[in-house]
């Protein structure tokens, strides 16, 4: 998505965030039903860092413009 518009990048981030929340909710329920060890405590922050980086790098005003690719 080198040349995606800001609206497209926002939509991509929103989809990522919704999938994160829904999947994490399911994983929490599964982990609570199966009991210890609480492995979801490793999954949530790890994936959360990925979501944070997606927002940080994907929603910058210059992200996706391909400005680094220009000679």
C-alpha cells in the first residue's frame, strides 16, 4: 500500500483494530475456560505492539506517499 490515501490507511487501521478487539475477546474467553496458565497475557501485548506500530507508521501524514522511493 505504498500509494494509499489517508482514508484508505485509516480504514486499514480500523479493520486491524476491530479484528484485534474481537479476536482478543474470544482468546480471553477460551483462556478463562481452560484455566492457567494465562497465555492470553502474552498474546494481547504482543499483538497490541503490532497494532500500535500500524497506527504509528501507517497514519503518519507522509506514510504511503512513496517519498523515500523518489531519487
